[in-house]
C-alpha cells in the first residue's frame, strides 16, 4: 500500500513538472495582435501632375482633376495699357504697363465629387461665371487622351444682365513627358450682347493650347481661340506666357491681345494683333 501511494505521488509530481512550466509560459507570453490594416491608398488626384500643374493655361481651362472636397483659388490680372503705345521711354515710364489699370478676376474652385469640380469666376467689370466640369477619361487610367465636359452660366452686372451659357469638351494629350496639348470645342449661347432680330447670337469656337515644361517647375504656355462659326467680332484671343510652380503655388506672367478670362469674354474676341497687353495669373491649391 505504501509502495502504491509512493508511485502515485511520483506520477503526480511528474505531471506537475510537465504542466506548470507550460502554464507559466502561457500566462506570460504576449497575446499576438492582428496585422495592421493596409494603409489607405493616396488619392491620385492630390498628387502633382508635372505636365498639368494648374486648372488653366492663360485663360482656357485644362483637364486637371480636382480632389474631392478640396479647394483652389486663382487671381487674374490683365493690364489695360497696350505695350505698343508710345515709344520705349513712355513704356518704361509706365513700368512696362504695370502702372495702368487692370481687369482683375477672382476664382474659387471646389471638388464636388470624384472627377467633378465646380466654381465661380468674377471679373472686375462685374461679369460672373459659374461653371461645372466633369472628367470622363484620363490618360492616367490608360485612356489615349483626357476628356472633360464643361458647362457654364455667365452674366453681366453680377449675373443680373445678358445671360450666357457655354457647353464644351476639353481634350488633352501629354507628349513625351515634356508637354500637354489641348483642343477644346466650345459652343457659347447668347454670346452677342448687341443682338438684333436675325443677328448671329451664338458662337462656336475651338481653343487650342499647350503647356511646355522647360525645367521641373518652369513652363511656357500658349493658346489661341479662333471662332469658327456665327458671332465672331474682332480678332481671336491669343495668349502666351512663362510660369513657375512652387509647391501649391503657380505664378504666370503672360501677354495677350485681349482681356478675356471667362468663356463669354473669349467668345467676344480680342482687339487686334497689333496691340498686346501684359498680365499675370496667380493660382493656389489648398491640398
């Protein structure tokens, strides 16, 4: 009997020697944590597009997408002194046109939904343009070109007179990592502010332009907007300029033969191909 009890105690002791270390290890071992969730993908619309650093060339829009719920702001200046007025001394006395008055534009742009942006652009002659733009195709997604649709509502005297509307397509194509080219057929309704019965009251125009990258943050821009049908007074507006990008800021100095920065103003044409006016754009992205 004594031998049996001794054997039983020995068996219990052996079992305890096996189980106790495992139990202690189980109590002190860290509880494994699940792997972290994969990081949220960065919105590609937030990234800098090296060939499309801004939403406009000089006056014409581009196909740059606006990130959802983000903002962008732009100021346009078109000085009213012709660069060819007087001799060089007169021009220098007027600080090359910067001492003259200017037509100024203020623009606020907002990302309403993925690929959709809206905004308002008001110039100092009290012309106000409300616009909406939607991206259908982008080259980033493997499409052969970028394609946006654009609609506007515009009116004089703070949207109280001479209502106009524009509808158009914006087509873009990047070339060799050095340029972005644009073709933009746009139809402007009620473009003629002096229309009589039977007069042409609409304009079909096609904007052509490009942005050419000289250095990582330095560009040359050029654009022309010929009117190809119906109301087409004056000359086609032409602009070209030099611009630099610094973070979310873009500064452009330009020369144009007109002051138009809304589609209705562009449809009304420029002055001549003899008089040119200096101006600038300042753009700021808040993202």
